[in-house]
């Protein structure tokens, strides 16, 4: 076995490969660009080699620099991860010349599958069904129109060198085809330096189902069943699961056998994925083969109990596969969601920046593949993926519920992220029913993502949670009597609440319903974990004093507690613009400044106590909404405060 390997990648996949290497007793070498000096994969490696400037072309995509880093560190083998150089056959060729082992398939298999036209021809000759079409480069829009007439519209134009959904266009008539031809070929030329296009029948509302294969250098190839990756946005996967809720045992076996046949036809070894699209009659057609580990491999690991990276390393070291097809079985169900730094409400605009807060959920059947830490930067130079979150369950329903709960328990502050969007997908009826297709997102979220409408029960639970939080704040800070009823204003709607402590539980009575809340939450914690009516629930929390912002199940809530009498005064207050509020700590109501917990120049963390204001005989602790520096104190203890009066300023 190797003593030391180099990982020619960054982010979560570099960290994930290192995790397995460490378990196997293999030392790890990271490579990093100037943008990644502080990155997690550099911190987690036993040693790290700088390979140049931030742009990938000058660092992570530079083969000579990878080879030089091997020489410098004495690494015996290289794992390429996914993306970057993972599907460039020149890397294994250069490594071989330098006497370094490539932890991946043979160069000629990468080359054969790298060209989609060649790959399709290979599939045809191996007896694997492909999408009807014309598996030759098409020279002009006119020629394409002739072919489209023969195979029938709609058709899909695809780049022979394609990947990442680039150079792809759907056309329903000659005019769209002409336009699409021009756009797709120029896109392919600039993305891959190769403008060749071919034409396929466009399968409407298909599923994307892929087969994981694994082979050794002795010619043994097995398949590790399928992953369904139909939840896609712009032909890119968002949620993946195993097994597919659509396949029966017979189709599963046929697809597995087809994938193995194709892998054997190209002399494949290591891990790889054969992708198919599947129509509503369970006809499956070969799409392409990815000759590397895939982003979504964790779901396969969770339902087979295998470590794919370990198998890749063992195969590269010359070991035979320790099992055959009949030893493999599926156990339970696993679903993965890709968490990105992007803003779903702004057309998924990438949102690079610093992670002010990053706390991933934990749990026995929860898996987090992350490449960041709190305080780390999501760089604008690379893919904006923050982490992958996967959940396992005895069946699909349990796995989905666990994943949804884990999303609620994921706290990310500092960059926009798609947690709400992912939660919104999981709660859609069509998703729960397993009625998936690649058109799912376009159909379920026409016009983009605009948030989620909570159910009446969810609204009740949010009111109960905010009310419980406030009661706990009072218990932790107040001298004197704690009121048992008040108004909780949720998203502009007033709800009369009575809240009574009953031992470890809080009983929250609303107009029509009573909720029991059991929690160990303490003021300042940004995750409210509780059992509400006996069911586990987590809310992400931010907010100060009497205003709480909560998030759960893709829904964002703003709750405002209006204490008796204050309710009246608050009703007259004007809302303040966001910018003024964030730079100033403002008294939420008329009252007396009891104490200040900070001085000018002091750095404060989100959740830290800033001041105590007494009003209506109640003491209210005002806390920092986010990390920052106090620049100026505007009042002193003992001063009386007007509503909205500035107490202190932040930088
Ligand atoms: P890339 O290599 O760019 O990711 P793929 O060939 O893997 O491209 O296709 C990506 C996605 O595009 C598929 O998962 C599927 O959703 C869609 N797609 C590709 N070919 C077709 C087709 N002929 N009909 C319908 N959808 C297709």
C-alpha cells in the first residue's frame, strides 16, 4: 500500500479523500492556490504544497505543477477528486512518466469516454441503448435541420466535448434549432476549445438515473446499483438519492448489467459512473460515462456500506476487488442535498464571502461532507459549494424526514445559501411521492424560488417557539415577576399567547391550540432545538431583544413579542430601515438603561449581551445581532430612553 498520496483538488472532496487515507494509515499531501492558503483541505493534510495563483488554469489545472508537487513531497500516488484534472487523460500520462500512480481509471478509458460522440458509438457497439439521434458531428445548422426532420422534434444539441451542462440546447422547430446551433457551438468552443456538436432526440420529462461501477486491474467489474439525480437545475444536479424510487428489480439489474458491459468494453478499472436517462416506460438510454468519483457518491456508500475512495486507492495499489456482484446488496435509502453559497431568491446568484457562522448538524444517520470552517472564505474563484448533507433511513420517507430535520439544524451566516430552497424541495408533494423528473424544479418553482407558505400548524409551532424563547430570556435575565401572557406578532399578525412553565416544559396556549415545548435552549444560542408536542423541531434563530427571526422547513418567520402595554406603544412605532438598524443598537421601547455590557472599541460576537433596558418593570437583554466592533456609546446607565433611541453604534 502507498505510504503517501497527493490530492490534486480542493474543497470538500479533497477533505473527504484525506479522511479515508488517514484511516488507512496513508499520509496526505494537499496542493493549494494563493486563494486557498487558509482553506480546510490545507489544514487537514499532513503537508501542503503551493501551486500558484488563484485562477484554476494557473494552479489546480496545471499538470506540471501537480507532477512537481509529487516530486517535492515524495507522494507515490495522486487522487484527482472530481472536476479540475479528474477527466483529463494527460494527467495519468504525465504521472506515469514521472513514476507516480494515478488513483483512477486508465488514460485510454478517460479519453474514450471524454468525447461524447465516441462514447455513444462505443455504447452502441457494446450493445447498450443510446438516445435516438445522430452520433456524428453536425457541420451546419442546415444539416442539423435535415437530421431533426428525420428523428423528429424536439431535439437536443450537445457538445461532443461537453460537461457541466455547457454547450447544450433544446429545439422544438427549425428556427430554434438554427439559433441553438449558433449559441451551443460558440459556447462549446469557448468552454472546451472544441465546437463540435451532435444531435439527439430530446426526451421529455425524463429521469436521470446513473449506475456506479467499480473495477480492478484484473478485469473484474461490478456495479453498486443506481443513484437517481433527477432533481436538477439547468442540467446540474441538486438532490441525489439511492436507490431510485422508480426502478424495479428487473430494470435495476438490466441497467447494472449494461453499465458493467460498457465499462468492460473500455477496459475500465477504478470507480466510474454510467449515466442514463430513463423515460416513463422505464426505457433507459446511455447518456455519458464519468470516469471519476462523483459528487453524489456518498449516497451509494450509505446504502452499500462501502468506502468508494478506499476501493479506488486499493485498486490503484494493484489489489483485486474483495467482493463480487453477488456479495453486494442495498440497505435502506439515502438522500443528499448540495448546499451552495448562492441566493435562490435572486436567480441563484453565487454569493461568495466569509462564513461568519458555520455549524453543521450531527447525527447517527447524517453525513456532512464539508470543505469549510467557521470564519473561512467561500472564494469567488471556485465552485460555490459549501457542503453536502446526506441522510440515511430504513426507507425513503425516513431518509427524507431526517434530511429535512438536518437542514433545519444547519446554520450558515455570512453568505446567502440555498438551505431554504432545499427544504422547499423536500416538502413538495411530488417529491414525497417520488414523482421525479429533470423538469421538477422548473415545474414546481415556475418563475424561480419565492419562499414557502407555512401550514397553520407550522405557524402555531413558530409562535410557540418564539414565545418559549422569550419566556426563557425573561427567566434568565429578569428580576421580578414574569408575565404569563402577551402578544406575539408573527409576520405582521398578532397572536394572543399565554405561556406557563410546567417543570421542564413550557405550555403555550394560542387562540385555538395549545403547544407543549421542551427545550434546553439558552439565550444567545443560534439554534433552537426543541420537542414541540413531542416531535423534534429545530429553528435557526437570530435577533435581539424582543424580535426573533426564525427559519425552519424553508420558511422564514419574524416574531415580535409585545408585552402588555408595550404592545400599545410598539403599535405606534415606525419600522426602521435595515441599514440604520444594523449599524445601531436601538432601544426597542421607551425605558431605562440599566447597564451596558460593552465599551467603545470592543469586539462583540453575535449573541453577546450589549445592554439591559428596563421597561414595563421588565428587564430586557439586548444582544448583538452579528459579530462587530462597538465604536461609540451614546447613552449611559441610568439614562432614560425613548423608543428608537440609539444606545450604541457599530463600525
Ligand atoms: P453534461 O456532461 O454537460 O453534464 P449530460 O449529457 O450528462 O451533460 O446531460 C446533463 C443533463 O441534461 C441530463 O442529466 C439530463 O437532465 C439532460 N439531458 C441530456 N440529454 C438529454 C436528452 N437527450 N433528452 C432530455 N434531457 C437530456
